[in-house]
C-alpha cells in the first residue's frame, strides 16, 4: 500500500512538473516599444502635429490680439478718466471687464481641459494611436508575447536588450519602411 501511495505521489508530481513546463513554453514573455521613436517615424503623426501647431498658433494670436485690445481700452481709460462723467466711467469699465472676460473665455474655449485644442488633438491623434495599438496587439499575438511595455514611459527600466525592442516591427506593421 505504501508503494502505491509513493507511486501515485511521484506520478502526481511528474504530471504537475510537465504541466508547468508546457505552460512555460506557451508564454512568450515580454517585449518593449519606443513610442517616441515610432511616432517620430510616422508621417501621419508629423502631419497631425503640424496641423495642431498651426491651429494653436492661430488661436494664440487671436487671444493675444484680444488681450492687446483690453490693454488699449484700459490705457485709454486711465488717460481719459478725469475727463469722463461717472456714467461714462462706468461704461468704459464695463467695456474693459467685458473684453477681459472675452479673453478668458477664448483661453478656456481653445486651450481649456475640454477645449477645442483638446478635441482637435484627440480627433487627429486617436486614429494614429489606435493603429499603433492594433499593430502592437497583432505582433503580441503573432510572437506569443504576454506583455509589451513602452520603454520611454518606464522610469524603473535601467537596461533592456535590443532584441526585446519590437519598435521597428511595429513600424513595418504600420507600413513604414
């Protein structure tokens, strides 16, 4: 009876060992990508960035012009204040406050957290990010990778072998030579 129990234990341990070994062979491990490198090499990303910069400069100019108008209104008011009636002063002050509020509204509308620049950036960059994600996911499936990390956003990464970097493969998947 003791021999039978020992045999069963040995068979059980051997089975567990074989199962663990088979599981190890089915996992592909880890790979890294350099998202900054990938983005720099995507023409559509550069084009989107150029569009965003152009729009941002145009909106910034519009805000600066409105700020300049507010400064001129304020300077004129300061110069003419002593010659104005109480009603005229109140009217000029209201104009200045209205112009300053307009500037604040433009800043919020264009550059705020839910502003036009945020929406435009999302509209232009989200499809590119989705394409990159899909390419990485396809490569992970093909190469049986369990984890793909961005090496540029991992501050704890000290060293990485170049053979773990699949950035060029991602670019190839995206059609970039």
